[in-house]
């Protein structure tokens, strides 16, 4: 394992460093980002769902570095095996998606970090904030059912917050219940559990079991006048770990949806992104069941809250085409089914939506001509790019690491050229490449 330093964004490391397969640490703007990276040297086309990443959850960001083009065919699901601290896909050529690229249910049980993605020419950073949308505060109310408590939506590349479970208070006393989880850079927030038949002041219905807020909350019930004819199920909220079920009377049920998962962090860089399929990082609804209440006076079931949606970040330096679907929605409301007399069957609320951001990158690179060859300075040595002027795609990520080194070695270069083609009197040939156009360079020579 190697620690890489000196870069300020994820993009800079992937574009300008040669990082081998394996586990490493990137120090990004002073923040340690632990990664596992896999390199693909040629064009890749997936016709079957690949196994991506190792089976260690929550420890590292998964980075897939494609040196050519990447095609995801119809029916293929590109997603990590287990929860990861984000998935980053770096494609030097064209990313064509006909299938599904997903961080749905792959949000990580990890503390958030600021993730610096790209720095513009003006010096501004595009970044994921360490905290996602806030969780819902506790409901404080008297007798009745709490109103709409859908999770809060993320803004500015944030993940979404968790939704609130059903709260039913059958007392006139004002009660405090249902705190939901806030999101992190790596996960949408967890939903709170359902609270049923609450009839005494207590905070036991508060669901969050983790400081980072991504755990689903426990279902909670409190029945002071329970009888043999009363049956109650209070279901937990969704999260990276599901809460427990509150079941008074041992009501039999079958699980329809396990309520496990949150939206995660998804980052993609490519020259061209052509999405014909689905790109997603959605939250999960609270646990849903099919329950059977028989011979009861009261039959009550309450759904837990959904988890928050993830953060999708799509960077391209040439073209973005989307004829498919891109979704970072929060987990929906529960879908319980039940039979029984005097049945109360109420849904929990959905999780908040995460964010979807597309960003066109203005990529610049520096080239020189040396004895008829186009070269760059990278990794402390000169590298020949082409003996003839290549297409703009070849220039992608071929920048000079350290211009001060280039300046010290520029004695052989007698002309400079600006983007509009005018010749200057300097000794360094330097050109800012606009990748949307074919850059024509003429009348260059060296001595």
C-alpha cells in the first residue's frame, strides 16, 4: 500500500499519476482518502455483470480506472459487491451505458469527509461535503398521527436525509419521537422506526444507533392497556443496518422488503458520457411485511421511514448525452399488506432525495514539439505522445506535472503559441487544449 501526496483533487490523481492496482491512500487537499483501485489498459465492454471490488465493506473508495473506452451492455449492473465509501469510474475515452451503473443500497457506514473532485481554472473546487442533508428532528405532538415527515432533500452534491416512520400517539400528552438520520458524503441518512400506541413520555422511539446517522431506527411500541386481543407491529426504518421490529402479540408476518440500504456516492469522469440506460444511487424504503392478524379487537401496523438518496456526480470534458434515466431519489414509502379486524395499516415516510450534478470540465494540457515529436513532461521524464499531431482525445490528461521543471529545460524551444494560433517570442510552446475542437498547430520548429 502506498500513500500518494501532492494533489488537490481525485481527478488530478487519476489523470496525472500512475497508481497500480491495490489498496492505497490519496491525500487529497490534506484529507486522507483510502481507496482500492483497479486498472483496465484496453477498451472494456461488459456483456455480463462483473464482480467489482473486494468483499470488505465500508473501508475504502472503489476506483475503476479505464484507460480506453467503457461500454456497459443492456442487462448489466455495474455496482460494488458490498458497501463502499463511494465508487469512482474514470474513463479516458467514451463511457457508454446501456445497462445500470449503480450505488443504490451501497451507501457506506462511515464518517463523512469532504471529497474534492475537480478544481476549475478559476481555482474553485467541485466537492462533496462531508455532511449530507440533515435528519428530521423529533416529532413533538399530542394525540393523533404525525403529518408528512419525508426526509430532507440534499443540495450542492449532498446525499438525502432519512424519512420518519409512522408515529401514532393515543394520548393527549405531548411526546417526543422519531429522530431520523442525516446523510454523509458516503451515504444517505437512515429512516426512523415506527412508533405505535405511545401513551407515556419516552424517547425510546428515537431510532438512530450511530453518530453518522445512517442506521435504520427500531420500531417502537408502548401499550399500557394491552389485552390478549390487541396485536401491534411497529416496523423499523431503512438504513445500512436495519433496526429491530416491535411486535406485540407475536403477530406472524412475511418480509416483503428487508429495508436494508442507502444511496451511496457515485463519481464518473469521462471524455464522453452517453447514458442510454440507468445511472442511479437511490435510497431504500423502510422494512415492509405481509402480516396476518386473526381474532383480534385491534390490529395495528406502522411502517418505518425510508433512507436518503445518494450523490451522483458526472464529469465530462467533451460531451454528455442522456437518453436514459439518472436517479438519486430517496427510498419510497413502505408497502405493507395485512389482514385483520379493526385494522390500522399506515405507511412510514420516504427518504429525502440526494443530488445529481453534471459538470463540463475545461481541460487544459501542455505540449511541446521536440525534433518533430509531440511530447509532454510527466513523472519526471519526457514522454512522446505522437510523431504527428494527434486528435484531441489523445491530449486528454496529458498535462505537464511541473511547469517550473519545464521552464528550466526549455532552452531548445524557440517558439510559443497561444490558443488562437498566434506565435509568440517565448522559448516554451504551450497550448491550452479545447477538446471540443480539432486543434491545428502549424509552423512549429525547434533548433
